[in-house]
């Protein structure tokens, strides 16, 4: 084969890789609107208000006969959705690796979640149980879809490109979140001009996120391609669900440093996910801020998260992904500590807090994803990313549970928010102890110059 032919093939492969990367970015663009508009901004305060309208004279609701403070119902629903994810995600990872057909599974999870989110339009009156059910379905669906989405990263980006590609994906997601939040802000603040009530405007914003999610999922489904692989284990071990996860964990036992990274990520990401889901409840219930203020604050987070994800991606090229993530965990700790002392009814200081969160949010998540991709043995992307996603979303039930229990016991959202600092401190210590270069070598992958 001539040199010109080799160069032409290399150029064609690079062009195909860039095309897949662009399509891959668009799933972040599609589903991140759910995380921002639904989970972070509207659903927490709105579902809390719906639960309160159904509460008894003591402020309790009684799903399945269990007495819960109405103010804790949203946090408990998030925890329930995460526990469901634990049971479903291994099934998706096993099926993806066994068949090599990730796209049909991605489509199923994405459109189930989009349908549940669109159905939130019907959440009105005292239908708090409907809201909890739709939240559980949507949150579990986005978790499953992210298992499949993330598992494409090692296939579409060589090691030296992964920090940048992962960071661009997060930046796409935050850009979409910002764009949709601008529309949400216009509709919510001028709902009278549009001839709808405030609650109807909220329900339109919730449903619009589901429609957006479903529409833009078409782009990655068209662009990404499935890669069939010969199973890396004996055919008799090609099994489903939890047995598949058990096989993966046994396989990881031979790579204890990969497990050590997952443990660190499980802890500090639990804190990140809880801040994302509970910040609006803290702002509305404890600080007495209006829904418009919360929308502007989250919009600020989204805009700065784009710059933060790209900026921390550049920092990783200079200082390495591990050091950059450790720096972000210190920033998270300081930011949450400051959040405890925020004065009520003072939007300016809430905006300052939002700016701090935005600058570290995207980068800490994007670099964690790209760093883990180096620790995945070839041919086991989906099953390892299933375990990763269980750390990302599937095991992130302790934070919301701690948040809800702290409020249930103390009646103070300030105590609930400061309790989350422990996740970042412990996560920092665990990550600092992981020798990532050795972990990459143990996974059989080339070690980048800077990691």
C-alpha cells in the first residue's frame, strides 16, 4: 500500500472521527436541558409546592402511608430515581457490550425520558405522586442513556483528544441549557402577556425540555455508528444485568486502581449531583428568592459552565486532569461553605454563589469522564461506563437522602446544604491517593504525556 493511500485513509478516518464527535456532542445538547430546566430550576420548587398543597395540617404528605415532610418529597424522589437506576443501568451496559447495538438502546432510554418529561405538563393541583413518578422515570432514563453515550468516548477519540472532546461535550450541554433558560425566563416573567398563569408557564417549561430532548436526540442517532465486537469473555459468561455487573466488578478487582478512582468519583460526584438537584429548593425555601431570580442564577451557572469546562480542559493540558479536578474540589468546598452564610432575600450574593458553582461544575465533570476513559480496557467500554454511570448517577442517592433527612430532622435547609461539604473533602482525599499513570498502564492503555 502506497504512502499516498495510507495518508488518504488516515485523513478519511480522521474526518469520520470528527463527524462522529460532532454528532456525539449533540446528545449533551439534547439531554442537558432536562438537567438544567427540569431538575435544577423548575421541578424542585414546583413539586415541593404541589406536595405542600396536598399536605396535612402538620405539613406532611403520606405516599404509601409513609409520613414525609412535604419539603423533603422532592429530595426523596430523586433518591428513589437513583436507586431504580442502579437496577436498570447494568442491563443496558450488558446488552450494549453483548450485541454492539448501542444506538437502539440509547434511543429507547432517551425517548422514554423525553416522554416522561413532556408528561410533566399535566403536573398540577395536588398531583405530587404523579410528579414523583415522572421524575423517577425521567431521571432513571437519563442515567441509562448516559451509560451508552459515555461509552462512545473511547471509540470516537484517541487518548490525546479525550479531555478536549469530553469538555466540548459538556460545553455543548451547558450552551443548550443557557439558550433554553433564556426562553424559560421570558415565558415565566411575562406569563401574563402570553395569557397563561404562572403555574402553567412552569408546566410549559417542563414539557418543552422533554420535546427538546427528544428532537435533538435524532442527531447522534443519525451520526454515531455501532461497532460490533467479539465478546472479550467466554460465551458462557455472556449474561444479563446484575450477573454482568458482577462479572465487571470481578474484572475490576484485577485493576484495583480503577476501582479506587471510581470510589473517589462516587463520593465527590454525589455532592455535585445533590447541589445540582437541590440548589433551587435551597434558594426558594431557605433564602426566599423568587423563581425569576433562580432562573437568572442557573442561567449564570450555565454560561459560566461553558467557559469553565473549556478553561479547565486547557488547564488539564498544562497541569494534568487529576490536579485540575483536585483544584475544582477545593473550590467546591469553599463555595458550599460560603453558601451556608448567604443572607435571605439577597439575590446578589446568590448570584456570586452561582458564579462560583458555574466555573467549576462543567470542568470537574468533563475531566472526570475523560480521565476514567483512560482506565477502561479496550472492548469493555459499555460495561465499565455502566459502573462509572452508577458512580455518576446510580450511586448518587446518599447526597439527596442526607439532604432530605437533615431537613426532616432540623427543619433547616442551611444545615442540609452544609452537610454536603463532607462529600467533597472525602472525595479529594480519595482521589489524591490514586496513582493515575499506573492505573492507565494496568488497564493496558498508553499513558498520555500529561494526565
